[in-house]
C-alpha cells in the first residue's frame, strides 16, 4: 500500500477515553479495516467512541471535516455504529423501517436469505440471526459514508455470512469505508484491506 | 352545625382496633406486630405534632412562616420521590430532580387555587395554603415518583433500544420519546382511576372529612371536585417536570445516553 493515501474518508486522531486508547486510524474511501482481538479488549468501545456514543477526547474527521462541526445526530447518521446485539425500539419490525427504508428492506431481505413476511411481523418472533441481518439492513438503508460494524455476522451461519459479505463488498465498491470487528480470520481475510489487533485497549497491526 | 369534638378517651377506644391487628399478627404469625405498633405510634406522634405546629402557624399568620412550612413539606416530598426508584442519578440527581418537580407542580397548582377558586383573605392565609399544599403534595409526590421510577428503570432496561436509535442518527429527544411518554402515562393512571372511582367506590377523604365536620354534602362535593382537578393538574405537571429534568441529566452536549450517571441503589439506603 502506498504511504501517501489520497483524501481520507475517516481519520481518527488521538482518540481516547479513561477506558481505552489512544487510537489513530485512517481509512480511504472504499477501504475496510478488520479488527480482531479477545472479548473485553476494547473493540466495541473503540467503535462507540468513533460514533460519539461514549464520552471521549480526540478528533475524528469525515472527509476531512471534524466531528464537532456536525450536530451529534448528523454525525451518527453518517458514521453509523451497528452493535453486535442490535436494539429494537418498537414491537413491530416494520416500525424500524420507515418510508424509503421499507422499500430498501424489501429489496435487500431476499438477498440476505430473509423471508419478506418477517418485515410485517413482531420483533420477538425473529431469531438472533434474523435480527442481526435486519439490523444490518436498517443501517445500510441510510447509505452512510462510514459503517462501524461490530461482529456483523457473529450470529450467522457460513452461507448467510457470505451473503452479508457480498452486500458489504458492493458498499465498499461505492466508496463506503468500513471498520469491522470480527472474530473470523477468514472473514477478515476476505473483506479487510488491513488487519488490526486490539490488545489491552490499544490497536496494533495484526 | 358544629363538629363533634373527639376526646382522648374516644381515641383510646378506637386504638383497640390496632391492638386487634397486633393480636391477629401474633395468632397468625405474620411477624408484623412490632412494625404495626411502631407505625401506629409514629402516626399518632406525627399527627399530634403537626396539629400543634399548624395551630402555631395559623396563630401567627405570617406569610414567611407559611412559606417556610410549605418548603419543608416540599423538601420531604422531594426526598420521598428520590428514594423510591431502584436507580440513582449521580450527584444527588434524584433529589434535585424530585424536589424541583414537586415544588414547581405544587406551587403552580396551589397558587392557582388560592388566587382563583378558594380566594381566602389574604390569599396566602395559612388556614388554606398549608392544607392545600399538603394535599396537592401528597398526590404530586405519587405522580412524580412513579414517573421517575419508570423513566430511570426504563432507561436501564431499554438501553440498547435507545442507543440503536442514537446510532442511526436520531436525536436524544427522539430516542427517548417512547420512554418519556410511557412514564408520564403511568404516572397519570392512578389519578384517572381515582376520578372514576370517586363517589362510587370510595368517598374521597376531603369530602368525608368535611361531611364529618358538619358541612353540607353538596358543598363538600364541590370542594372535592375542585381538589381532584388540582390534584390531576399537579400530578401531570410533576410527572412531566420530573421526566424532563431527569432526561436532561441522562444526556450531555453530544446527545449521548449517559447511563454511567446512574447507579443501582444499595439495599436499604436513602438518597
């Protein structure tokens, strides 16, 4: 890789909190960084700090514009954190996909092996794997320039994982930058342009 | 028509019923007799004491003393609101939130009633201001503590749902909307039940008291209606105030959900 990257999509500078860091990371458009590391090493914390969901210091730039110049909702709308165990704020699945997002979900569900009828049912009837895929669709529907994915296929079998990866590869081709936490070395090898290891709340090259 | 005054002997006879409760507890091994005796004793001492204090406050009829008495009542109510939830906001947050909400709701409703409907001369006459503030406080306390408990418990329970919305670009206000609505709703249900049951299932306390004190039942009913309106308004105000004040303390300038500002209450501790 060249050491003079073009304009960065996401740039993290000295990001830290009393729990983790400092972290530095730069991603070009269309680049995917895969982060591995044991549970509790700070992988989720790192992603949550970038999304500004946990208190932190340091700077994060999206297309060279600093985070503080965005309102918090505007920032999180562009730099989306997708949790390993996604939350649901309403009983019906459809409430989580409003307007155009619903059309998007109807188009994407079959590609991830999900029955369309799931979209009209209640959240409680979804399996863990179905929830994970639907949450990913929910995040992808916003077409954000950056995705922070926390074990996006953690609850999925091999076939579903491949389907998710195919979808993510399309996003990368469109210029989305992805920071992905994954426990699967194969997945990291397939998707990640770069591989990092989280150890004791610090990032090191894998 | 004059009220029939009670003598200490009358009370002593009635207290036989408490003794009966104690005997029941012993016979059925409920283990409540000691608590029962203690609670009964507390009740008698507290009420007699407040009787003397009110007699003194009424006699000097000073607006400052009246205000001081009401403020003490508000502080105690705030403490009760703060103590009930399982979750605690840091830096005495429960207390600050509870006391402010209770104070806002009580003062607004009590002053409205004193200056428009009841209109004593002067309007802050302690004969009216103190008992009115007291009854409003009792209900406001209930509404505020239900709302606060529901909000703080809900934030912990629904943390992932709230953060999922934040992570997708919702504002803190949007992400909290469902929980805020649910908490205020829960706080208002008791007063709605109370209104529906009034006069059919129960004869409300004020009305009973005034009838016993010799007032015409229809006049007593009118008083009761006024009071229930005040209580509903007060409860609603307190619930809304407590919920918004608490929500403000659960976020920061970057609209995060600051669950780290909550701690679960240690068993048996006070705020």
